[in-house]
């Protein structure tokens, strides 16, 4: 789909991939040039209500000391999720997007590249967290009208799998610790609880179908920040035309000055979506983060 060089566009979660929608306040929109946003469907964000589950489901053979560290890391990360969404509202960045059609041999068949100014905003409505993305086109891709591409947005919201609203929706099992660039990362696997609420859903013909997402999250032990998050379908959704969905998102530290602050922000994301006949891979890269600064100016008139 081509992106129109108009004022900043507000993208709500939508996916017209075989008339389906992917991701909580995210959008995955596969469409021909004739299909525009009017063909997409809104996505409803569910709120978790099942009984609370344990933060970590320990493996019987795991080291108790490691399980304690993993549990602490998960709890720490969960407390930082709301802070992450607050911080994203304070920054803008450049987003480079490469949309690719992938052949049966796994090699790219066609690719388009675009550049946007990007911002993610959040608000609380009715007790649920709502996310809205804005994109202002900086470089529009050359568009081949004969190609069908996939639009992928909102993957930052996949952190909601760790949000307290969805704590009862997943079981977590620590897998191990890894040292990357001198930092100790705790790797934790998560799986959906059958029948529980999900931060991602497909809406088809007016009905919501929760996406059963499983995956792995890497949490920096010292800060509790999420460094990498991989998700995929835990069970088949071929009956809805969605054969495979996989996302891999990396986060990194962005350092700001005057005043000194460090934010963990998305650095890159790779999204793969497959239907029985199509395979798309989109790569997003985020650079040049800028923080908003509020300036207050007070003027006093002359005394009489």
C-alpha cells in the first residue's frame, strides 16, 4: 500500500489481511491499491479478567537462585511497562520501513522503502490502555500498483504481554541467562492461557478472535528493561486465513541530555506474515530520537 504525503496520519489498529485484523492497537494491512482504509476493521482491546496467575512457572530442574532472579526480573519489567508508554509520548524519531514480498524460495521478490517521522502515544480509557500511532511521511516509496504489500504498525504494543492487565493471560517459564555486550539478560518463555484475554485479536465479520501468541522475552537483569521480544502464533489459525505470524523486536538505550535521561526505545522490528498464498516481511528501523521539551515563558507588564 502506498503512503500518502498528507498531514500526520493517525493509525488505529487494523488489518485487512483476508478481512482480518492483527495486533492490539497495531495494524497489519495487506491490500491492493484499490483497497484503502475504508476496507479495514477496528480492533477492540480486551482487558484481562481471569484469576491472577503466578509471575513465573518454574521448571522442576531449574536452579532455585536463578528462578528467583528471573521472577524478580519479570516483576521489574512489568512495573516498567506503563513508564515505557509514557516515555514514548515524549519523543519522536525517524522510522525507515522496508516492505517486502517474499517468494517461495525465501528470497525477496519485490521491495519498497519509506521514511516517516514516528510517534506512539498512549492514554487510559475505561480502565484500558489505548495506543495511537502517528506517522508523517518524509520519503514516500515508489509504488508499483500491481503489487500487494503489507503495512505493519503497532508492534511496540506487543509489550502488553507483560502489562499487569494481561498478567493472568500468560504463563512464564525462565529458560536461562545470557551475557550480551556485558549485560546479563534473563530469557523467559511465555505461552497463552487458553480462554484468557489477549492483547492481540482478529476482528472478522464483527467478531473478535484473540490471537494465541507465544514467544520469548529477554530482560536486562539490572534495569528490568526489555531488550528483545519474539512472538509467534501458538496454534494454527488457518481457518481464518492466517498461516503464520512472527515478530522480532529489539530495544536499545537512547541517551538524552539537558536534562540527562535514558529511555529504552524500539530500535528495530522484523514482521513476517504468511497466508496460504502470500508471504510478506517488513523491516522497521528507528533512529534519530528527539525528546520534547516544555518551555514556559512568563511576562510581566509594567507596573502603573
